[in-house]
C-alpha cells in the first residue's frame, strides 16, 4: 500500500500507552509503505530497508488496554483466545506515523508505534539486545586495563561505565572504593543480587592455617575458572582489595574466548577435542560433593564459544574411550600451555580500594605466589549475569546508594 496520510481518529483509553513494555524507543526513520500478506505485514522504511512482522505477534502485543495492561504492561489477552483464522483486513499509516491495523474476524483496530516496530524488526535475531558488543583481547599493554574511578556523586554514570567494560571485555576495574569490609556488598547490591555458594555470600581470600581451598594459601594459582563443578557456573566474580602490602601476589588474567580462538587456529584437533569430549568436574570438600560433567570449551548452535571450564585441580575421569581420553589430555595440556603464555595475559597488582569484576565463564584468573611479609586480603562474591544485563538495558542503577 502507498504512503498516504490517513485521517483516522486513534482511540483513547483510560490510560493510553504507546508500546507494550517500558522501553523507550526512538528513530528518525519513518514508514514508507506497508505490504500485508496472509501471515503478517512487511514494512518498507524510508531508508529502503524492510522488516517483517507476524500477525499473531502483532495482535498479542497490541498496546490497547484490553490486550496490554496499562500499568504492568503484561498481556491480558490469552494467545489461544485469538481466532485461528486471524487475518489483517487493513494496514495503513496514520497522520502521526503510527501503523494502524484492522483485524478480521474481530473487526478490532490496533495502533503501533513505528519506533517500536523498527527496533524489534532490526533486533529479532539479536540475542544481546541493548548490550555492548563483545570485544576479545590478548592483553592491554597498549591502552591499559579497562577501569573506572568510583564517585558516589556520579555513581550511576561510573557504575554503568564499569558494567559496560565488564560486558564488552569480560573484566573491569573499579578504583577508589575504599576499604570498608561492607563496601563490596553495598555497591553490588545497588544493581544485583549476590549469588551465595558453599563459600558463603561473601568470602575472604587470605592466608589460612587450615585452608579449604588453594586460594587461601600463598602458593601460585594457575589460570582457572571458579566453580566449574556447578551445573551453572557463576557468571561474574568480584574481588574487593582491602589490603595488599605483600610482595608479589599479582593477579593474572586472560581472555579464555580469545585463547579458544587462537587454539582453533593453531591446533584444530585440540580445539575439537575440548569442544567434543566431556570430563567430570568434582569439588573436594568435607561437607559438600558438587559434580558436573561438561566440556572444557562450550559452544552454542552457531559454533560460538559461550563458556570456559578450565580447572587445573578439580577434574575427575574423562568421559571417553582410551583414544578419546588420550586426545583429551593432549588437548588440555596444549590449552594450559597456551594459557601460560604471558603474551596472552594481563598482570596487575590490586591496590587497596580496587574492585575487580570479571566474567567467570570467560576470563581465566590466577595469581603469582605471595611473598613473605605484609598482608593480602581480598573479599569476593559471585553473581548471575541477568542483573548486569538488565541494568545496562535500563541505562540506570535501580537502587542507588
């Protein structure tokens, strides 16, 4: 249908809403033409791109108060109450630029905001809607580790920037937080729920005479991911430095996704082994017995790396025959050697008041051996990924200090 200005009166409701959610949509690109079909509509935009919309998706997302609750923005209509023979009787552009659809056999009309249509037309296949693009790295020797300086007065701006770095690079440093033992909780709980584990809600990483983990010793820790023994590894880990007056003890960091990419290029056979062969991940503790069977490098259906499970010390048997087990150990040793290459590592010594955040399913972390004298005290915790993503999409911290 050609673009013509129609003089249709758009109905008013007890509480008019433009879109069936709470997002803010904006675009300068207008609807040029609408083509209807038996299954939905295709919109031709004035930048000469086109997007398609299914009739059932449009119908159940109509922003009228009978379909979408004007306060909760959740659907009131049951999908099964929509007629099986739903069709589009009329599709046109209103004077305000909205898309007006008249439905048959309901003989009902719906008005759709063109910015909303444009956004979802472009992002239908985007699984990271509203989030920063992932950026792989070998090290930060040229530009330095991504970091933000804490400011309580500008906390919304600095925390959003910190989380943007965290999402894009898999890690980010928040500096100048102070050394209050409660500081980590206070800041993180402005936007997230801390994930409790068998180490507690908050755990202290410092020397213990009778450690329950190698982390609570002064020995060197090779690069690894935490809690590989869980079905759902915690997405993020945060470490707040309260004291670091010891010699050495620098933190070591590497981008596991970049290492997987390099491994695939240099040794496809090793890469294939670590993406195909399962291994038991088993924790060692007196009061818990967490186990999970998984691959070291996990891929999605598109072949993209989505999760790393690298544990130098918490592995059980390999799930394979004699040849597969041999392949696994050769590949795993190759990958560990690659992870030890200092060209693919970032080494930093955390300072008092720093909070290091990193993606535990992507970034491998470890440390150099801690020297004698002084004290090294980090407070740590875990978090799922949904809170970070939600905060970034909202563009604000939901519970400011």
